[in-house]
């Protein structure tokens, strides 16, 4: 009977995740059904992780910033007026958190060699004789390293536009810059990345966000807000 109940809950939750808009979910959360905030977390987890990683060179730091952004969003949800998409509002909160964290990291570790830090997470790519899937993983790591090496303003626009497939307008709204500025930064980012990396890799697979990470972040946030 317990398993049937769990199965029914998962089925109903999945149905709601697909059918409700963000605004509908928010209405239910504000009416006291706080457990539905989980829908918003799972729906936006992958996007937020990718954008957080565009700011921070370590996965763990990106996860921490995501959790902080979700908690702030939950606490301020009553102030969301729907003038922009919920995702845009949420990304702005994330960016503010990331900027503060970056300032803290700069103060705490001004002497750290960032290039060495990145290399420790993504070893340099050497052309080996590897099976196809392993070769792809190495190439993906090389692409992520190349993106990480971009100046922040170019890296962020590249991730938002090319990896996350956000529109120029939404990217401009999130960053509070003009659409022309977004286009210029994107062009510069592409130019800085080596052409052979762009031709080899599918950028949609970068900064992989898998179910175990989604579950972990969701549980951590819900434990703090519910």
C-alpha cells in the first residue's frame, strides 16, 4: 500500500510538472502549498547550474550558489509580480549571489592561480587512442576548460545564449545590458574560443546536470525552506 501511495504521488507530481506554468505553481506556493516549490526547483535546476558555473570554476561552488538563490527566491516569492518571466527573475537572484560570492573568493584567495585551479578539475586534453564515448568526455572537458578561460562577461553570455539557448532579449534582461551588447559579447566569446572545439563538440552537453545532482540540490533547498 505504501509503494502504491508513493507511486501515485510521483505520477501526480510528474503530471503537474508538465502541465502547470511557473505562475500557476507560484500561486499554489503562495496559498500555503509550499511543497510545490519543488516543481520550480526541478524545472530550473539545469539552467541555474549552467549559469552558476559560468561564474564559478567549481561545481561545488555553483551548487552552493544555486541553493542560496532558491532560498532567497522562496523567501521573496511574494514580491514576484510577473513583469518578467519567473526564470528571468530567478536568474537575476542567482547572478547577484554569484557576484557576491566571486568578490568573497577574490578577497579570500587573491593569490590562487585560477588557471591551475581549472586544470585540476579538467586535465589538459591529449590525443589518445580511446573508445568513442571516453574520447567525447575528454573533448567535453576541454571545451569546458576553454569556456572557463573566457573573461567573465563573455563566458556568461556564451553559456546563457549557446549552452542554455536563452534568447538575446532574455539574456539582456538578466544581465541588464542592451541586446546589441549581448550580441557583441557573444561574437567576441566565439572568436576567443578555438574553432576546432566548436566544430567537434555539442555545447548542449556541457556542464552536465544529472539526476543525482538535481535530487541532492532539491532536497537541500526543501529541507531549509519547508
